[in-house]
C-alpha cells in the first residue's frame, strides 16, 4: 500500500511527485509486488491536486520541471503493470482526481462531504488533453464534456452515479474493501491481465508520449500568462482567507 | 435567446438556415453576448428538421447550396464559443434533433407526446457521418448504433433515460430552467470553458471540415437518385394527407 | 433462423466455424433473406466459445487455419447486411459472447444461472483487439476495460445492467421475442439501415482487415508458447474432472 502523506492537504508538489515516482518505480521493479493501493494519510483529503505554489511566481525552468513530473506520475500510474486500486478516503479535486482516474479501480468513502472531479475550469485553467482522455475513458464523452466545461466537483454519491468511482463504502470499511478488491484482481494471471490493460490504455499513453515536449511548452506558455498568474494568486488568497 | 420561428413546423429551409447562421454570427461577434438559448416559438414543435421540399424535385445546384447551409449551421452551433442551451419545447426529429445535440446542454419539456431522435432511416435516407459523430458523443456508440439503424424517435422520458437530453422539466418551467442553467454555465470563466469545449469537439468538427466537399457530393448524388426522390415524394404525400 | 448445433456445448471448432461461415454466406446471397436469428439448439448453452482442443497440441498450420476461420466468422457476422438478432438461450463465454456482441440486437433468457462475458483473461489468454473493439462499441471503454481485465462472466441480470445484452425475457418467451424484434428491424427500408450499420461498424472492421495477417501471426506465436499450452492443458483437465 502507498499512502500519500504531505500535510495539510496532500498537494502534489514537485517534491511529493518526485518521491511518488521513485516509490512507484521501486514497486514496479519488485517482482514480489503485484499490486498497490493508493490512499491518503491526511484526514478528509485524498489529494488536493497539483500544488498551486509550484505554478505561481516561479521561473519557466521551474514550470517545465514541474510539468514533466506531473506527466511522469500519470504515465507511471496509468500504465503500471501492477494492479492499482485507489482508496479515495477524502476529497480529490483536479490532479488528485487524475491519480484516482488512472488506477484500475476506485473505491470512495461514502461521505457526501467528500467530492471529486477535474475542476480546473473553475480556476480559469484548462485540463490538458491527457487528463481529458483519461476522464473520457472512465465516464464517456458526454459526462466528461459537461463536467470539464463546468469544472464540476461531484459529491461521492454523484461520482458513483456518473461512474467516476466504481464503488462507495462506509469510511471505516474502506481499507478492508480495497484489500478485498485487490485480492480479486490478483487472483487473475498477471501476464494476461497486463497485456489486456496495455491494449486498453496504450493509445492514450502513446498520445502523451508523442506530444510530451509540446504539452510542456503549452503548459509553460499558458501558466506564465499574466492573466493566469493573477487568477491563481487570487485563488490562493481566497484559500488563505478561508483557512484563517 | 434565439427563437426558431417558421410556422407551421419550423422546418429548416434554406432561408431559415441562412437567417439562423447570420444571427449566430452576429451574436458570436458581439462580445457582450456570452450565451444563447435556442428554442421554438411554434407550439409543440422545436423543429421538424430539414425541409424536405428543399431536397425534392430541385436542381443539383440547389441541393449543393442547401447542404452547404446545413453543414454551416452545424459547424456554427457545435463549435460556438458561446454557451448554448437547447430548450426543447416540442418534438424534434432529424435535423431538429441535430441542432439540440449540438448545444452544450439540452432541457426538454416533460411531455410524453414530444419526441426527439435522428429518424432519417425511417425515410429511407442515411444520417451523414457528422450527425452520427455528434450523436455518439452524446449517447455513446451502442445507443447511437441502435437508434440510428431503427430511425427511432424517442419520447421525452425515453430520451432522458438514454442521455439524449440532460433534463426534463414541466413545460411551464422550461424557460425558467433554461435561464438557470445558462446562469450556472456563465458563472465559469469564458476562456477556460471555451478552450475545454474546443478540446472536446475539435476532432469531430475537423473531420467535417476536412471532408466538406466530399460530403456535399455524397449528399447530392444520394438525394438525386430516383429511388430516393420517389420515397421522399411518398413521404410528403403522406404528410399532406395526415394534415387534411 | 440459424441454430448452432454441436453438442455437448456448441464449442466453435474449425468444423463448426466453417459450416457457420458457409451458411451465413448462403443467406447473405439469398435476397429473400433479410435477417437471421442466431440461437442454440443445445440446452443451457448458447456457445461455449472457441474450441480449446483446436488450440492445444496442434501444428502451427492448424492454429493459422483455425484463427483465420475465427476472424472470418466475426467479419461475416459483424458486417452482415442482414439484421442479426442473438437469442442467447444459455451461457455464452468468450467466443460465444463475441458472436452475440457482433449481432445487431441481443436478447437473453432471464435465467440467473446463464452467464456471458469475454473471460479469456481467466484462462491466461488475451482477447484480441477486435474482440475488444466489438466489446467497447457495445458497453463503452470503462466497462470493457474492467470486464476484460478480470475476465468476468456476468450473470444475465448483470449483463443486462451493463448493456452487454439489450433485453432479458423469460426462457419460454425468448424465440417469440426474438421474432418480434426481428419484425421491428425488418420494418425499416433495408438500404438506409445497411448504410447506417456500415457507417457505425466499418472503422472496426477495417482495422482487422488491415491487420489480419499480423493478428494471425500474433495468435499463433502466443498460443504456441509452452506456458500457454500448459495452462490450456490444465484448464481442459479441470473441465474433464468437473464433468466426471
């Protein structure tokens, strides 16, 4: 099991992404490890998504390095040869939702206060094409189109209804259920399961691999715009005020 | 708000399509206008679809001009930078359904007598690939395949169940609800919403743009066939008789 | 109507596939025949799928011939110009499920003991890309991804819920219902229905046609592996023991 631990909100900073990638690589190379449950050790939050401080007031070089790390995590989780189960034990906006969407199976705590979704549009930014592709592969084109345009955060019951998560369970049963699901998936022969997974996901993985540098350039250009920087600063101010 | 008004049934004649395109272009260029609700001022009918008289007993030149106008409307509605809400206040077969499918959100009056669908196959004609692509993006491949092959017209409740419309409301609440939905969509920053919409819809738009002349040629060849002309004449006779 | 009859379990042997292809070709060329209902004359089993004895302990030439016959059946059923209705009157794993998925409409007997699914992964083998494409076109990407990775066999009610079959009816009503559905589909003009079907299915058909020899090579290489042969032998032993 892998627990994201970066209080207070598990935001995906460059540091956390780098550690996460290294841990995944180790597990991937460990033949005794056939599956991983991804969850959070922070109460009420699975992951708050990409760390906005990494995208605000930094250099182009920093944005480049950061975005490459975001791509890297997605590539590793989405095409992992291990069985990946997300035990979503709290809210999971934006990049946090992407991590969950990239697993093989998503179980969420049945708490109507927890929400999940790709809410980038709410912040005035656009989810990149591979976030979109991952989302479409889970919920289909129509639900993705509407949810992405509105930047919707869906409550746990709504997320379940839309197919964004596969199952809801009471919070106290979440890890038990995740372990049971993992056992079910591990009962299958690895090789056939892995080849099947690759067949399903390769087109979307290949698309990012083919356009990786272009995607970084797009991100850096977009995020460096003064209008975007301004709206991110305003968003951070708002978060600070809400906290205090 | 834009009201289709061409009694008795709002059929999409060359004239109505041309006016519609001009109106949309004006709104699109008016920066104060960020959204449009498309509805009908004709009772019980949203739009009866393409005007069959434009496809029957006319010259090849006429068919060419007509089909280009149909393509034009779809391109404008489907890739509009405005928020587009269809307030479907009556039946909406074929081309009428296409207009609704091309909006960002569809609300339909909860009247089981109103129906909606791409029923071309019933008339012995084939919905072109971009009607199909638009339909698949809303309801998915399986429902589209079955519905297009059978030329199904779905009652409002059925259309809602299939995802063809997003919401049903009592007839008298339709415009109020459409305004509320519009307000919700307009609460988002335009730029991010527009880029997201383009990302979702561009592949399907590009496909028609790339094959536009070929698609016109296909239509003109198909519609000029004596067998098709005959079945359209029979269909019009039937409509006349039903009316009298 | 076409009844698969190869007791005890309607497994798709080279012989049955060849007969099936010839019968379909005859019907296809018979202009009086506009539709076909595919069902089984074996109690409780629609088809047990590809005959494992054809894939075990045989020559490369045999595997090649067998796989070409499997491709041929799928190409014929999936792109048939006739209306094809599957009356699934028993369990239908793997290749049996593929036959059903390739029809225009699937009705299944409402018996919770009957199951259907592409369970290849359970046997340690991988459903080829065109099985996957056919499946995705029916149930969408997410359900296909999960079901294929787990090699799930779905009970009739579950299959209906997932959209894998279109309708459940009591066993004794199955043929009556299939005839009624056929009548509904045959009420449409053939030409428009056929062109619509081609439009929906051609991309997936073309993909196999373009990669047919490569797909045969992949199958033959995969199935000839000692590890795969071993797991097929173990599976057959298990089936034998279960029978006695």
